């Protein structure tokens, strides 16, 4: 490779925690600031874990496409970016964005117990995390170093990982039409179920209410259980649970098992009164509403709902052609993509937000499990 078309500035700022002082000083006072075409910012909120791209500048379409081409082992989720924009957090990239510069922001966040403490030292830094940062830095510098950077802003894109390092991305303008497709397929599925006498409108409403109630019950019970845990452990140990994932993961798994027991028992009891297919279509009505809400207000997170919805609706239509009571495995098969999409987000949120939010976190886990509610129903399937 010959010389880069673009110069590379290695900028090490200081005073970030005191108010982004180094970045502000560079933008205000350094003569090179006016020549910058792209910023790659590298952060950490711990001392280990995968490095993921958690923030971009506005109009990220071109940046995300080029990032997808060039990044080795990319980890990125547009829903994380959308949530991050709603938070009051700042990094050095905030200064550069406000100065009109495009950019990408990277961080690793495990090992939170070391963050801003005396053990946050080079010796305690996971070298594989540092290497992941370095892989991004080198490959993206080589890639963007040869590109024209004068016009880089394009329509924002949705992006997410699936099956390892594979990054899926498409324009946000597609999100609305995916939502329309989901609504049409939902209407067709309801019509098909009514025509075959496999569902009823009353049963659909019942399934929807049962689904909502199950999430509320999970939230309430888990929140109470977690308050009991908090009250019965020492302050220092509680901080270990919050900040050290090697400790907290056992509590996370325990809460996950408790959540499964709660929804299994509740749905099994409710299936005496609500037919499994009504419960399924009722739960998918909630997914459709969440798809509409995210399309309108959180488009980068819409993929979490539209793709599980579409695939599960196909599965429900398949079940209509099967003998009643013999198709519950279909829900698990067609729920697999949705659970695959939700799993990394739940993992990242549990690390970044900790079990302090145990109730909401387990409610989100329960939401993913609504895709397999037919598996929890009694046999034979109740009518209604």
C-alpha cells in the first residue's frame, strides 16, 4: 500500500472526565482542527470485553457502510446508538460532533469493577480487548486513509450483528415499509386464523392481555426479589455483583431461571382459559405495536421487533395447516431468529447498566420468551 491520500492525526486528549477539556482545547486552538475529515474515538468503561461501535455522528449511512466493509470482527448495534443518544453521557466525540465532524466511537465495557479505581492499570487490562481496539484502529485508518472525506453524510442506517461477526445493515427509510409489511402480514394471519376457526377476536384480545400481564408480573416479582437480595448482602459484595460480571453472572442466571419459572407457571395456568394460538397471535400483537413504536421513535431499534414478528407470523400460518396440539414446536423453531437478535442486546445491557435494573432487564428477557409461549401451554389446548 502506498502513502495515504489523507493525513493521520494521533490525538491523545486529557481532562475528559473533568469536562472534555483536551478535546475542547484541540477544537478551539489547534490549527489542524479545521482540516479534520473524520474522527475515530476509542474509549473504555472497564478493562475487558469486546470492543463495539456504540456511537456515530448524524447522517451515518456512508460511514456505516464503509465500517462494515473494512472492520475486522465488527460489533455494532444501531439500537445501542439510539439509546445512547437519549442518555446524558458525553465522550470526546461529543465535542467533535458538535464541531461538525463525522466520527465513530468505540468502547469495551466489561470489567466495570476496575473503572475509575486503583486497579484500573495496564497490568489489569485484557490484551484481547486492547487488540480488538487496535484491529479497528489499524484497518479503519488504512481504509478511510485512502477515501475522499469531503462529503460523508448520508441517510442513517440500521445495523446489527447476527451469527458471529456478520453485520447486517440497511437504510432507515426501509424501516417504515418493513413495518407496513408486518402490519399486512399480521392482518392476513388474523384473517387466516379466523377463516380456519383456529383463533377468535375475543381470544386474540385475551392473549394480548395475558402477555402484557405476564411482563408486569415478571417485572414486579424480580424487582421485589432483587430488593431482598440487596437488603441481605453487604454493601461491598453488592458492588461486586454490580460491577464484576464474573460475580454478577451467577445472579443474572438465577434471575433468568426465576423469570422462566414465573412465565411457565403463569402461561400454563392461563392456557386453561386462552387457546394457545390465541395466546400466540395476542403476543404478536404486542410485537406489532412495539414495531410501530420503534419505527416512529427509535428506528435504529426497529429490527429487534420487525424480524421476529415477520418470522413468527410465518410460523403461526404454518401451524394453521397442522393438527391442533401437534405444532407447539413450530413456535420455538420460528422464534429462534428473534431470540438470537435479543440475546446480545440483553447481554450488553446487563453489562453496561448492571443488575441495578434487574426488573426491567428480566421483563425484556420475558418479552423475548413471549415468542415461545405456546410451548408453555397445557395439552390439550383449551378453547376460547
